[in-house]
C-alpha cells in the first residue's frame, strides 16, 4: 500500500510539473519540447507503475497522456497568435476539463451560460442508467449459459455501462458545471447513434476531445504537407497509438489490435469520401447508412476491447467475476 501512495505522489508531481512547464511552452510555442515532454512523461509513468494493478496503470497513463496532449494542442492552437489565455485559465482548463480546446476558458468567471442544468441532469440520468446496467451484469453472471456467450453478453453490457457513466454521465455533468462559471463547454459525445456514416461519427459525434486533439496536433499541421488523405490516416493511427497506451500497455497484451482497429476506421472513412466524390449514393439511404455505420463500429470492436483488457480491467473495475 505504501508503494501505491508513493507512486501516486510521483504521478501528481509529474503532472503538476507538466502543467507548470506547459504554460511556458505555450507562451513560446515550443512544439518540439512539448512533444518530447509527452514521450518522456509517459515513459516515466509507465516505469513507475510497472508493477501496479492494471487498472491503476491505465488511469495513470491516460491522465498523464491527456495532460501532455493538452500542452501540445494549446501550444499548436495559439501558435502565431497573441496568447490571451491567463495562467489561471490554463490551470483550470488543464486540470478540470477533458476537451482539448482551451479558448472557451478565456471567459472563465463570466455570467453563467444557458443549458447548464439540462446537461447536468442528463449526465446524472446516464450515470444512473450505467449503474443499473452494472447491477444487471452482476445478475447475468448467475445465469446457466454457455461460458463464451456469457462472456460476450456481460462484456457488452459492462462496456455500455461504463460508457454511459463516463462519456455521457460525468463528462456531461462537467460540461454543465463549467457553463455555470461562464465557460462555453459542450457535450464531448454528441448523440453518436444519429450518425449516418463513419465520417460523421468520427468527425462530429464520438469523443470530441480526441477529434480536437488529432485535428489540432496531427491533421491541420500535416494536411498541406502530405495531403488531406494521408493526414487523416495518420490522425487515426495516432488515435490507435494512444489507445494502445490505454488498453494494451496496462495489461501487457493485445499490442497492435487497437492500432489495427483505428487504421480500419481511417481507411473506411477514406472509402466513404471516395464514394461521395464519385456520387455513389448508397450511404444517402438512411437504412443502409445506419447498417453500414453500425456494422463497422461493432464488428471489429474486439480488436479495440481485446480479451485481456476485458478480463483484467473492465470486469474487475466493477467487481464482476465469471
């Protein structure tokens, strides 16, 4: 237990140093130093938490990656511009919001913005729904079903439950709370089930923080150098790399599978764009568009949420044992 607290102390210290040093990098648009800080900080955290529980390793790696990526994203977005973000605003953004755009925090402390409480109530309702699904998973374990079928069923229920709690629950509450302080925050998951294409899902609706991150740090800087298609594919590959850190490294297994998932998604988005350019209209039909989108999200999902991640993190996280 003492080693856990010591490792957590080092994690806090490293992240605090990144936030403090990051503001200097942002002021001076030090992009190379920002990327080096990302690599070094992740390596240090990986080594510190090497022998800790996979759940703790995952959380430490994710939080550290987000802190470092915020430095890169903000430094890139203010590059060549006058920095209007104060240190207090930067500190609040870096420590209190999951998105990657710092500009909304320039109005921190202004009059409250509309739609705050509906977002908070929405988040609370999703947390309740997620908790009910976790209770359901605990009951499903008791059913006399085939082991493989039970594994698939419970894992699906738990992934949906955790997504409801985090993505649609806690993050919606966070967005609503900041709006009460005059910050123009927004849902980071915008009704993904309404997506009629993978392009729409990955570009506008699912995980806006990652969309902002890859757009600001990868796609925009590279699209004029290597072309929009190659920059888009590299953006998906970068997302795959970050998911390797979050899903494969903590359990020391499944390497390459999350990367493959995002490469597949990137290629499919390029195919969609090519079909649109050639006026092939099958994705304009609502039914076929929904089937296409849902199939390519769900069918390769075991690549992303591979078995070892499910067994060592998802199930233990909610206390379910098969």
